[in-house]
C-alpha cells in the first residue's frame, strides 16, 4: 500500500495499525527507476500487473507533468517516514530480491525528463 491510498491520513494509518500484526516497508533503492516506473504506470493506464505477461508502452510526458508524479512519490515517502517512526518495522529493498523485471513492462521514453536525486534509505529510514 502506498500512503496516498489512505490520503496520507494519520487517523487511517492508526486504524490500519489496529488490524495488522506488523508494518513491513518496501522501497526502491534506485529512485530514478522508481520515479520513471511511477510515471509510466500512470501514463500508460495499464494498472493490471501479471507476471510473465510482457507489455510495451511508449511514454510521452512533459517535464511539468512528470514533476507532479515525482512529487507524489516523494510525498508518499515522507508519509512513509512518518509511519516508520510511529510504527517501526522490517525494511526491504526491492533491488535485494532476485527478480527479473518488476511488473514485466517495457517503457519507451519518447522524451527526456529529469528526475531529482532522492536517497530513500537516508531520507526515510535513517533519520
């Protein structure tokens, strides 16, 4: 679950905490790859992920629109930081799992966009 699924609400987070055994956190070490994946997921409109089903999409987006999605992702991580401080738990990094391509999607970027540096481990889990 991403924090925007509960509107970044501390009250909803507290409610979830009453019904789950533990919080487990998953993040991407490669923020640029995650930001591009987040953008492509939104732009492609394909929200059905099936392992083994390779699909290919052309992604065309302006820097202004990309910045909106990048900020959403950063906001999610800021909410995750809040959650982690309040409800500590195990932390996993996607790149540490032996998988091939996340979601079996290939995205062809039709224009260049700039992704800012953001060290998730440092910004979220070490402060």
